[in-house]
C-alpha cells in the first residue's frame, strides 16, 4: 500500500527533528556531564549539518530552492531591527517574572547553563556557539524555514497546511526543549510563538534567526551575571 505524501512528509519531519536535535546532545553526553567545549561545539556542528543535509535533500526531491525556506536578503535590516525589539521584553518577562517564580538559581534551565559554562572562557564561548549555530541557525532553518516555509508549498491546501504547521512548530519546538516545569514550559512556548510569529509576519527567516541568536546570547549572559 502506498503511503500518502503528507504522511510521508510528516514522518520525515518528526524523525528528522529527533535525529537532528535530540540525537547529537544525547550522543555527546551533553546532559550528563559538565560542559566541555569540544562536546558543545560538536553538538552545534552536528545539528547544523544534519538539519541542512536533510532539508537540502527534501528540497531537491520536490523541486524547490532555498528561497522556499525564506532565505533571502530582502529587507534584512528591517527584519533584524524587528528581531532586536523582541529581546528586551522577553528578558523582562523571563528574568523579572518567570525564573524568579520557578526557583531562580535552582531552576533546572539556569543550572544547565551554569553547568555548560563552568569550564571558563572556552566553555562560555562554546555555549554561545551552540546557542547561535545550533539554536539560532539550525533550529530556525528546520522549525520555521522547513516546516513553515517549504513543506506547505507541497500541500494540496497550502493555507490549511501552514496553519497546522504553525501549531506543530510551537508545540514540537517546546517538547524538544524538555521543559522541567510549567513555568519553563511557558517560557519556551513564548519563544516558539515569537519565532513562529516573526516568520509568518515577514515570510523570511532573517527576523526569526536573529531573534533566536540574540535571545540565546542574552539569556546566557544574563544567567552568568545574575546567578553565576
């Protein structure tokens, strides 16, 4: 029996999410040992290479180009400014409300960042690379560019597919970040909504990528200053 194309694409996307964004951290022992710069860099590289390879294969198979992902330099300055504007209110929400209510320094998310950056300047730099490359670039290519940009274009009902993809983007993005409690779940849900909203509003990846990269850098820096 032939499997319908939407089912095949859904299965591929879900399997790819596990392979690209769950497999590398587990393989590197990222969650079981103190932050090691080499391990952090390896995870960042593995996430970017695996996600890019899967997306490139799918695009070729379906006759699409990188532009279907929202990869364009059009209006990049405006999109970048919009991205910058999303960071301060999120910092206020996260560090002024959510983290203090969720345990402050004892919060698992805070402890994870402190553990990853505990090896000195090299560990801090590697953590930032992971946040920029693995998070800002690889995750946005996959969860916004691929899921929201390319996949709906191959659907018989693109508008319906886009709406479903937007919901999946937020939910799956949150699940794969393994939130430890309800407030951490709210935090990652806000992140998913912001990045998804930026992509849908601009139909380009620039704003989502820049916002994600800046947030990861700002969050790591703020955790170190406040709780380090």
